[in-house]
């Protein structure tokens, strides 16, 4: 594969929200988007890179299920990061209904919820 293609679809560490204070900033200042499977908090900060942090509580299921849901969310972000509004800070909170869904269903729901923050070129 071409180096630029690999870079386009990678998920570097700087693209992850990891600190509690970063999560709190997005929760308090961000726009809340409700969906059947997820609740997304979206904050656009022009000075930063697109970043994402998943939140999956024990209400969703056991550790195996929670980790699978987080993988689905990270994969969606990894594949669509280049299409997101520059500077987008995204926290995705999983709801219990997403435990039984496939990665494709989760991706479709996230794409629907984040529609106005996505460009439509693939």
C-alpha cells in the first residue's frame, strides 16, 4: 500500500481522547447527539486534530462485549477520520442496545448520527 493511504487510515495516539479532563471538557461543552445505539458528544475546536474516545459502561455487558463495542467504535473512527470535520472532538457513549449489534450496524448508526460532521467523499 501507498504510505499516504496507510497514514490516512491509521489511528495515531494523538487521535485518542485519554485524559479524564479531556472527556469532561467534551461532555460539558459539546453538543449531544442521541441515537438508538449511542449517545455522541461532539465539540469542534479548530486548533486541534480530530480525536475520539469511547465510553462503554458495565450496563452494556461483560468485558468481552464491552471490548467488542469499543473495537467497533474505534474502527468506525479509524476508517472515517479523514472525512470528519477538522478539529472534531468526539466522545461516543455506548447504550445497552449496541451489545447485540454487528460492526456494520454500529457504523451505520454512527454515520447517521454524525452525518453533518462528515464529508461525503469516500
